[in-house]
C-alpha cells in the first residue's frame, strides 16, 4: 500500500501521539512544573496576561516577573477548558509532542533525508526525548520553533524566520539557543565550503545570514510585544544567566535537569545516535555516491557544528540534551543522503560473515527495547499524583487569611500548592535562585532547614525572616524539618494526613 506524501505527516502525528501516550504517566506529573503551567493557563484564561506574581513576592519574581511561557499558556487554554486544568495539561503534552515529531519529520523531508520516517523513529526511541516530551512543559513547542528556525536558515526563508522569532520569544526562553546554533551553523557552513571545497566568500555567502538577522529581529519584536516587556530582560538575565550559566550551586538545590550528566548516563543517551553516525560514516567510506553532493555534505557538517554549542552546555546541564539530539539526528540524516545504500548492503555482505548482520540488528533492537522499557518504568514509577494535597489544601483554605504566608518544606512543592490555593503567598518556588538573588539571608536559612541543618534557627527563619503564618510539609521529603518543628511549641499542628502536615506559627 502506497501512502500519499500529504497523508504521511498526519500518519506520523497519529502514530507518534499513540507512542507518547503510552509513555505518559496518566494522572500524575513527572515534573512539578506541570502544576504551575496548568494554573497559569487557567489564570490567563480568567484574567488575561499575568502582569505580576505576588505569590512569590519575597523573590525576584515579586518585582521582575515575566511569563516566559506566555504563548504556551495561551495554547493550553482550550485543553484546560475542555478537560480541566491537570488532565487538560497532560493531554496537551501528548498533542504538542506529537506536533513536534511531525514538524521534525517535515524538516527531514525538506532536507532531503533518505527514509525520513527512520530518523523520526530514531529520535522517538531515545530515552531522554521520551522523558522531556512526556513532561507537561513548553519543551515540545519550543522544539517546534527551534527546528523550524534552523530550517528557515538552511532553506533561506527570512520572512518565515522572522515569524518564528516572534513566536519563540513569546513561547520560551530557549530562543537564545536558536540564535547561537544558527551562528554556529553558518560558521560551519562557510568554513566547510572554504576549507573542503575551496569556495570563496561571495554575496551569496552573506545572503545566507539573512534568516539569522530576521530571526534576531523577530525575537526583538516579540520581546517588545510581550505582555511583561518591561521585566522580560531582567527576568531572562536571572533565568538564563544566573540560573543556567552562573548557577549558585553552594547556595541552592537545583532541579536534576540543571546538573551535568554522569559519564555512563551520557554514553547511554548518545549510544543510538553514535551508532547511526558510525554506520553512516562507514557508508561514506565504502559506498559514497559519486559525484559527491557538495550541498548535502556541507549541510550535514554544518549541522554537526551547530550541535557542538548545546553539547558544550550539556556538559554543565543535562537539559541541553533536548537540543543536541534533534540537531545530531538531522546531521546524520543529511549525511546519509550521500551514501548509496544498495552498494552499502553489498559491501557489508562482502565484509561480514553471513549471520553477523542479523545478529547485530537483533542486538541493537534488544538494546533499544531495554532502554525504552527502563524509560517507561522510570516515568511511571515516579511522579506527583493529581490531588494528593487536596484535603490538606482544603483545610488550609478554610484557615488561612488572604495574603498569609505559607512556608513550604521545599521550593519544588510550590507548584502543587499554587495550583490548589492562590490567595496566599509562599516563600520559594519555580527556581531557588529567584529567592537567593532577592534575599540571600532568607535563602541560605531556607536551604539549611530543607537539608536538616541549623535547626535551632527554624523559628527565626520561618517567622522572623519569612513572616510565615503556616508551615506546609510534604511528608515524602521533610522528616528532618518535621522533627524540628515538633520540638518547638511555637509551632502547633493543625492538620495531618498521609500526604502532608500543616502547622500554625504562633
């Protein structure tokens, strides 16, 4: 059965959506930010763009808040209206992820990659991609903008690049990476043309940079159009530079995605792309098409150079792997077009014993299945169940006055509390750096209590520095702090269940 070229993208969308739905941990979020995004979508639907963030007014967000995921929250509105805040956000995660996979497939077709569905499938079985796409975050839509932005540069589409720049700047702070990768791509392209093919710089070479300039101009326009335009640059400076680059590790406990990967984890995450690159490289040695397609060779090499940027950042923070992998797969796919695969198969049969090839293929499939099964269990065996704090938050809502401060047991509990009750204030959330930059003394005290250190100062930190009226403890990870609270009579237990403790502060 021959499937028409117009129907293939729809089929990719459906199949990838079903695959990602299989890995989605329904009824819970693997990352707490999902609760924050669900709540923000509901608030934007109700109130319009959020201009301030009083819920964390002890942090820099109290003075310089910008909804860096504004368009993502707008895009969530139909889903949260139809299916509710949490379920709608989770359904949207599958929909947006399938959209990214479809866009990636279309980009592969635009770059003349042979059998684009194979390279799309390769991306979809990578464990890190499965982790990131199943989280209810703006990641898939950011990757849509990233992939389209790179294609606009490659295909010289400045007007489309301008539009992507506008959308990206309103969607996600990752536009910084798009600019960096576009610059690296152009550098790799010009150097390869000059060094490998002895091509001189011409006016055409400078026209190659027009989509980059259009992207930058679009991003600038988007930043000006942003509902929080006055605070956007200050917010991004903290989010991108102080959180992502100059991370104050000695003063905050970051989310796992901000730490560098272990070498064995990195090898496993890159194993399949490296195997694919090795196969293609071998194909270029023994079965290269003649005459060589210079344009495609330059494209593959330039994409590898572009991938080197986020790869360097990956050595500091594992979250940048979500940009490395698509670029790496695109580069390998572009280089694969230079190989005559019929000749390659013949050469492999000549060089390897008869049973070697099927044995290697079976081993590779077994390795892939094992990785994905492990990823499925890791996603499903963890996570934050929807509504686990419902009873505790109902009690808190009945006791707290509007504007009361709630001291939470750790900063990553904030999104769940914020989703459940939005008429009180909290101490720290979204990222601990926001608190540290605004109030280092409170931040250091908060960190020590979270770690179970300096327990004699608990009341001073909670009441005097934070001004909290209640303490909310997540029972999964606050045993030390609970013990401290119970030894001080100025903390009075008001509520407890299997998920949480709540104490009044006298």
